[in-house]
C-alpha cells in the first residue's frame, strides 16, 4: 500500500474517531462516506461498499473502547441503559452483519441512506428538559429501549456500523436521556454492538485487514481526545454539530443513490 493512501486512511480514521469520541457515536456515519469518496479524489484505491463496511465494523469497536475509557468516571455511564440496549443491539448487529453478504452494494448504500435520513429527521425534534434531569434520577422504558436497539442493530450491522448515529437521537428524543449521559452510554452500547457486527463481517470475509489496522491505530489515538473535548463543550453545541454531520451525510448518500 502506497504511503499517500496510508496517510489518507490514517487521517480519515483520526478525524472520524475524534468526532465520534466527542459526540458519542461510533463514527461510521462519518468514516463510511469518507472512505468511500475521499481516496478516489486523490487518485488512490477505490474501496467497495462491502470493503468500507467491513473496515468500519472493526474500527468502530476500537474507537468505542477509547471513548468509553475517557468517560468511565463521573457517572456518565448508565449501566441499566447500556445492558438493555447493548445486548439487543449486539444480537441485531450480528444478524445484519452476517446477512449483509447476501446484499448488493446498492442495497448496502440504500440501507445507509435510510438510516441516515431517519436519524437526521430525529435530530431536529425539540429536546427540552433532558439536561435538567440529575443523572441518578434518569428513568426510561426498558422494553422500548431494547426493541429499538435491536431494530437499529440489524440495519447498522448491514452497513458495518454500531448504529450509534441513530441510537443517539433515539436516546435523546424517545427515551429522554441527558445529553452527556447519552454520549457516554452510546459509546458503551456501540462497543457491545460492534462485537456482533465485526464477527458477522469477519466470518463472511468482508474485511480488508491492512487499511483496517491503520484505522484502528488512528481510533485509539483520537477517540479519547475527542471524548475529553466533549466533556467541556456546551450540550447544545454538541447536538448541533451532530445534527449538521448527519444531515450532510444523508444528503450526500441520497444524491448518489438518486
């Protein structure tokens, strides 16, 4: 692999993982289109949708480790929420990751576009009062959380993500979880869910290991830095950045599909 491609892949992994650590997402919603579109702009190797989803699946796991480690103190992690949503998303992501082998590249991109569009719409829904709730008084419907995480897991497994870019707005809008707890807990759920996605991709031979290793190194370096930045930022700013990223990605994917 030529040096220019190594540098480009590393930068994609670093930037995406920094943002993922800051916003509580695995980063696939950012890195999926970057891997798909940026290397060809420099005349470098073109990755297929299956290759990109495979690289993203493994990378997300390591980015989540770095993010969770940074949020391990301070009461940010809601263990009950992580347990209910983590287990069902793990099952769903394995089903989606394994089954994605049977889909065409166009089908993978279509699923990605649908998930990004749903997530983008949810981000504009008002989220009043969430951040006024003390962490030790947070309540949520465990069955709604579990079922939604399972459904998201299936779709996310198909595209090689852990579904956090959709789980975050679900936790904010449907479950009414405070922003910083959402960010930290989402990273932990992402960590669990990405296990199923990764196993599904590996067992079906959808992993290109060399670029994946480069992305892993970048993730372990950048995700904790992003998490530390997220702790200091205003929650409204964090929500706005996430909304802009999701909208931009959804628009790009749908322009290409149509």
